[in-house]
C-alpha cells in the first residue's frame, strides 16, 4: 500500500513538473514570435 502511494505521489509530482516546463516553453515561444519590429521607410514622391 505504501509503494502504491509513493508511485502515485511521484507520478503526480512528475506531471506537475512537466506541465510547468511545457507552459514555460510556450510562453517563451509566444514572446519570441509576437515581437513586431516597426521600421520607418521613405516614400518616394514625384516632384
């Protein structure tokens, strides 16, 4: 009975660590891809 509880506790803890790591990776990707660089460019005029 103690072994089952230990295995269950380790599985839950491992799942939490995996979830935290996955959300961190998703957040970093979101920050990297949503960055918008604004560049000023000259518009040629006839005159």
